C-alpha cells in the first residue's frame, strides 16, 4: 500500500517474536512440522521474511513510491533544456536484490513466487531505463541534445514506473495474506503452550498494525468515520497491552539471575503506548506529522519485538 504524504508502514510485524517463548530444542511459534519437498514450514517462513525485507525496502524512504514521485515532479514532458533536471534511482537496486534473494529460496506458495516474479521483472525494466536516464541527466547531456532523449523516453519511463507500482501493490496483497495466516498460526501456538506474555505481545503488535493501516492518505486522518474505527481499535489495543503488562509482571516476579525477562517485551509495550498517544494527537490535530509519529513508534515496537531472544 502506498502512503500519499504519510510515512510508509513497515511489514516486519509478520516476523516479530519469531522465536519467542521457545527453548533451545523447540521450534518457534508452533512451526514444528517435518520438512517436505518445498523446504517445509520453516523454509516458507524464512522466504516470507526475505520477501518482507525486500518489500519494506521498496516501500521505505527512498523506495519505489518516492522514486516515482521524484521523477514525476521533474515534469519532463514540459521541461526545457535550460532547466536543472535530476532523477534518482533511490533504493530500487537494494530492494530488488533482496527480492531476488528471497525468490531463490525454497518453499512458500506458488502464487507469491509468481507475484514476486512479476514485481522483479517490472523493477528490472524500470531500473534499466532509469539507470541510463540517470547518467543522461547527471552528465547534463540533455543540454546538448535539447532534451530530445529525455522527452522521447519519458512516456516509456512513466509506463514502466506504473507497471512496477501495480506489481508492487499486487505483491503487497499476497504478502498481506501470508502474514495474516502466519500471525494466526503463531498466536494459536503461543496460546496452546501457555506463552501468554508472547501471545499478548504479538497480539498487541498485530492490533497496532491494524491501527496504523487504517489511514492511507492525508484525507483519511481527518475522516470522522475512520477516526471512529481508530477509537475502537485503540480501545482493543489498550486492553491487550493491559493484559501484556499483567503477564510481564508475572514473568518478572518469577525471573532468576540466570534467566531474566527480555527487556524488549517492556519496550514493545512502551512503544505501542506512545503510538496510542500519537493517535490521540492525530485525532485532535488532523496533522500528518502526528500520523508519522504513530508509524515511527509502531515500527520501533516491531524492531524491539524482533530483538526478543529466542
């Protein structure tokens, strides 16, 4: 999903707490199934992690949406050779490399791989043209040919960007499906083995993601109907965080010098609580800065969760 004016949301929640609550000889989150021809459940999880990393890089600060925006704002079709024109390739190569690495891994659903193939192909095409144009504009060769090449290639560049964005959106939907399936499996496994601290921590992250994902444009944060939905999601999240604090208190009470409770459990709760505060600022102000603060605290919570020791 592309945020217009809003900070992009990380997807790493799918992998948060991947090793929570497991001992050295237990597989994480109930993924204990025998390896099969495609690499098994662990291989599928690893591949999803790789795809998520690539997608996050593509969505991030200098990813595809930002690169397209920067190119579009140059308005090549109406530009003059006397103008100062520049284009950027952002983090497209890094993102595509991560996607290709994940694609080469075994396991995972065939339709996700097909979506990755389409996205990788679209990025390859866009990057090939963009790389040439970057040299053209950086060297200011457009001043020598009267911007002829730039104007000739502009429609194709825009079309390739459009194809890449469409492929990215389609891939996002597939990843979202797999993440939700993985989350449900993980939560059920945690609950079944009595890891209620891990359960409530992961559930809170999932509910935080739902809050963040509610807003997709600047107008959304001033939409009364969406704010009402946000209020309901915050109420649920606060109950989950309260339950998580109870479980954290129990864990701390029973910890020993040899076996301490991972500090990141508390950090996750603190970050999400701050995110709730950001939401309430957003609700009052209707400002994108408050939404971006919300995203920032949510992403920090995800990072802390991913640091929880197995």
